[in-house]
């Protein structure tokens, strides 16, 4: 943390050499906004980008030890210091608009040239139902266990489950040993999934999620089921490019249909990838970023 503090001090000194300073979520990992404030006075235009409801105090087991260092309420100051704010969905944009008049809604984007499904050799012909997340979001996977148990009872050895993101996670009844996330192997590991799931609770934090993991499945042509929370209901057109499921019965029925019908998996997967290319890819959204940057640079700072 001390090294990062020194790094940010150097960044402040050299900020005047740049036209734009881009801040993703926060400039420093504690509750201070001194760096955001300093960048705003540097002469460079400050762009602030966030894709979670980080003004809420959502503490997981993975980060609770250092939670005391955080100060979620600092986010409104970070937003106010910026010349432009990028928000990942409408819920986040509405929050940011309380503190800044220059807010743009830009969805989470996927590099579809990088996310190309790889050929993965499976040791058996089982259908793999997969979830991808992180150490801090593994708690969301637990919302899946009731319907996964029912699927296990129904299909037995015809299916298996894969959890990417937490290498320490285990669920003996479902036969799950978690796989640690790595950038190098991410696409390969995701490519081994036949059906992707993104269950979420319907709470304020989840409403700020921008659908990244679901979009990653979709970019790889993996048929995807999401909870209808927040932006997920905008990404998914139910039955066309994916599915939305609310309760255990819906999750079981939809996944069962996909398990039984390979043609359905292929059709939904292709439509899902097309959706990402058309609306959520780097190519589809790069002009939004470039026009926004140009507008800032052509509008002298007061």
C-alpha cells in the first residue's frame, strides 16, 4: 500500500503532461479521495469509470479483513471531481447524476476477437454447467445450489458442474472443486462450459452489476441463464439469445431443456454471441469512448 501511495504521488506530479486521466473505480484503495481531487486540479481532464454499486458497503469473506480501510461514501466525491463519468448501467448512471452533470451510460464491453471459443477435449460426454466469478462473488454461486442439486438428482452422471474464480471452493455433494481464475486460462476454462449460469440476489448491490460474466459466456457462444436483476433483463431477450430465471423451478426447467436439446444450445449460443458483437463488443462501443474523449478535449477546462 505504501508503494502504491508513492506511485500515485508520482502520478500527480506528472498528470500535467497528459490530456486525460482515466480513473477506474478509485485512484487509491482506501477511503481517501485526495488523489482524485489532485488530478482534478492538474489541468488534465478526469474521466471516472465504474461498473458496480461501490457506494454501498458490500463486504465479502474475501475482503472483510481490510473492510475498515474502505469508505464507500467517498464515491460521490470521486464522481463530483470528474469531468466525465462513465457508468455501466442505468442504475449506476442515475446515482452518478446526483453528483455530476456529465454522465454517460456505456455498457460493459467484451473483446470478441479475444473471446473465441476454444476446442476443449472432455474426458466424458457430460454436459457441463458452469459459473464464473471471483473470491468476492462466490457467495452468489450459493444461490445456484438448490436448483443444481435438483438437476443432479434428475440427470445424475449426465451432467457436471464447474466453478471458476475461487480455487478453495468445494461442494462435495455436487462434486465441485473450484478452479482459481487466471487471465491466461480464462477463455480455455470458459470454453469447457456447455451452459453458463449467472444467479444473483435481487438487492441494491446486485442491481449495480453490469453482466460481465454473463456477457463472457455469451461472447463464447455459450447458452446463458441469468437472474432478471438489473441490466441482465436488458441483455437477455428471453428465449431468443438466452434465458431469465427467477425461482428454482424455472432454473431447473430451463437448464433441463438445454441439457436435452443440443440444437437449442447451439441456436441460443449463436444468438448470444451475435448480441455481444452488436451491442456489447469493443468494436460496437469504441466510437462512444472516442467521441466522449474528443468532446472533453475540445471543451477547455474552466
